[in-house]
C-alpha cells in the first residue's frame, strides 16, 4: 500500500514532520463512499510519490483526532502544508475531479 | 478505438446490474460502466432493506448490490469501474467515453445512471457541508452521539434515516413541509413510536445557523408563515432525488424534470438502440425491485433490438 496509516497517537507528529503536502483521508468501515474513494487514493499516492503523501485515519478506531477537528462527514480529506490545513475536500469524487482539486499540490 | 460491442450498460444499482444479468445470460457479454465512486448506486448508502422479495430476514443494501454484481459477473459481464463522461448516442454505432479517456462502441446502450440527492438550495448548505450538514446518515450518524439533530424530508429515505440516527443522537427532529408523509405506513409507525423522534410539521428550512459549524436552523411555518429557530448540531438532508441525466442533455428526450422519456410499456427512448431504466426514468415508484424490474425489461428490449439487426451474441 502506498498510503500511510495514521492514528490518534501519530497524527500530530506525522503532520508536523511532513516534508511534502500531506492529504489525510478520514474514513470508516461502515461508510460506502469511503470505500469507493479508497482505491482512487491508492492510485493517486502511487502516481505522486515524493510530491504528496496520502494518509488515512480510521475515525472509528481514532475518534479523538476527528473530534478535535470537528469532522462530521466522511470521507473528509484534509490537505496539510507546514502543519496547517490548506484545503478540505468533503465526499467521494471521481479521480479526474479529485486530481483537479489536488492540482496545486502535485 | 475498440471493436463494436453489442451492448454497453451505463450505471450500476439494481437496474444496471439486473440488465447485465439478463444481457450476460443472453450471451451479449455486456460492458458495464459502474461508476468510479457511485458503483452499486443509491443502495450503497442504506442499511437494512426489508422489502426486497426473497430476503425475509432483510439484507443490507451494500450486500444486496454485491450479490447482484457477482451474479452479473458470473455470466460474463465485463465491469469498468469508471464514469461515462461523454456519449454520442445517435447513429447505428454509439460511442461512450469514460473518465480515463477510454472509448467504447456499441450497437445498443442501456442507460441506468439513477438519481442523486437533491439539495435544499440554501447558501449555507454548501459552506457547512461536512460541518454539520450531511447527505448520508449511515456515513455520518456516528459523529452526532448524544446530540440534537434534524432530518429534512418526508419520504421513506427521510424516515429510514431518522430512525437510524436515533442509535446515536439524543433527539431527532423530522422537519417536513407538509402535515402528512409520503413514506410507507410501516416506516411512519416506526418513527412515530420512537420517543427520540419529534415531528415538525408544515415547516420549511429557510436558513442554516452557525458560522464554522451548524448550530441550528431557521424554519418557516408553511401555513401561518411564522418563523422560529431550532438549536441543533446536525442537519441531514433527505428531500428526494433528481435524475442523473446531465450527460444526456441535448441527445435524448428528457421530461421537464430531467427524467428520460420512454415509450409507454417499454424501455425504448426516442433513439433507436438506446434504452433506459431505473430511477433515471421512474419518479413514481423508485424502489430497488422496480428498478431491477425495468433493468430486466431494458435487457430484453435491447436483446430484441440486436436480434432484429442480426446480432445474437458477442
């Protein structure tokens, strides 16, 4: 897998230490649209190694981070640069639309 | 450019998958564009389906779709997990382009792209989406544990969502613009007997309150015109659906609401060799079983059309 798995314990450190933009996909097992976007995110990760890190955080197993961020819909994809949220994408979308959203970071 | 296939089906869900089962068993080896993020259709975001014949104990929506897909695959359906982004349906050979730039050619096309959820149309709805405004109760109910939330709508999906959300929320308002529901009796009774659900009749949501996150809604009484606010942290929108027919505009006859028009008692559209089924056509029944039924009809209509043109298998 080309994606990085984050937990409540590792979230802050990974965001702080990232040397490229990092997209964090907040997801859960019960969420249909999350399952749809997962393979697309894997592809984006594999095709953009070194440009962007694609990470995933399971909100069911790691509720603290999602709660602290006020996330109320999944999938939510936050993009961080230098430790700050620079873009938020809510909801699954086709790959061309997702790439268009990420164009500034690739 | 690929070879000319007998049949391409656009859209999954009960209609598309059933069409594929029938067409595949007729040895047409259909190509099915199931959608890159919408594969399985509307049922993928539901929970228990209790009224699909043959499943007396009920079946989860996603599991039902997985079964239908596997059945279509077993008989030789070829799946493309991508969206149709461009179609040219005129003429003897139809062309379909997917989101990755691949092109498919076919003698017959079945349209089964279904419908998408309708938005209320309030400016704050967009900015607070993901900050308390949601369109998927099964996805997002989890985030509203012990909170007060609302569902807007009066159909089966609205009541199913309200009932589902009581697992998490401490209180669920059901806001409906009329004083009676469209939903089935059993769904109504279940919701009315639920102590966590409070009905807010004759009310229209006219504003969503809150800057960074939802803190309430402003509602207007549709009879008296009186306005008031409700404090809540989540707003689930379930006011119905609209057909996903954007792609077809200007190519095929649509009615004033965007539904594909078909010849009565068939799935034929105004273009030879193009058939339509499921929620893309049906704004009356809108059930998994009726979508599956019209998917079957579309496959049989396509099969007959192809036979008339001397095509009996792929």
